[in-house]
């Protein structure tokens, strides 16, 4: 008699698993952009002819479609393409917040995109610290040497952060993307 409930659970599990969505949804926020501004979505490696478009309505935008594979995408406003965001398009809902500089655009909503955003935040932190060091005025040769050492240390930390992220994510698209596209510098 106990076999029937277990069998029923197994069948229900198979049905739920087979109904998993193959579709993606991008829920976007573009409060810094005007009503009616065009928002573009494309694979990071795609040509201009492969761009999809939508418009900002009430500070929001949406894209939906079939997710054949996990691919890196770019989303941006046509009036400010340099202020866009990149994310991994997966069969789920991804949230994109497009912002004007100096505020960074952000992505979230899936494990891989949350980790992608964390990596981006870390890289932005290291880059800002290096920029701050390089903009400091040097009064003597010792401070120049100390600044160079501090910059080198930050560069090494940033590289280690990227490599650790790749190692922690080796079995998902984020780790695979980093392994395929990042070459660690050869420090001396």
C-alpha cells in the first residue's frame, strides 16, 4: 500500500521536471532613461543585425524568448550603449537595472548572474582603488615606489579574485566563460 504514494510522487516529479521552462525573461528597470527610449538586447558576440529592441515604458522594459543555451548577452539603451550591462541569458527571469554613470548598471535573479554581478563589483572596486592610487601626486621617489607596489598588489588581488571565481564556478557558465576568456597576467 505504501508503494502507490511513492509511485505517485515519482510520476509527479517527472511531470514537473519535464515542464521546466526553456524560456527566458528579462525584467528591466531604466529609471534614468526617458519614456520611449529604445533598449537593445543582443548576444555579446552577435552582429548589429541580430539585435532585438523594446522601449522604456514607465521606467521599465521587458524581453522574452527561448533560451536554447546559456549565452552572454548585452543589454543597453540606444542613447547610451556604453552604459549597458552584460548577463548570462538562462531559462529563468533575470533582472537588469540600467543606470547612467557614475552609477553602475546591475544584473540579478539567477545564481550565475548574481555571481557575475559580484565579480563585476569586485573588479570595479579594485579598478577604482588603482585609479585613486595613480591619480595621487608624488612628492618623492619613495612615494612613487610605494604607489607602484600598492598598484601591483591590487592588480594581483584582482587577478586572484577572477581566478578564484572561475574555480568556484568551474561547472557552470560563469566559470566556463572566465576560463575561456581570461588570461592571468604574468607578474614579475
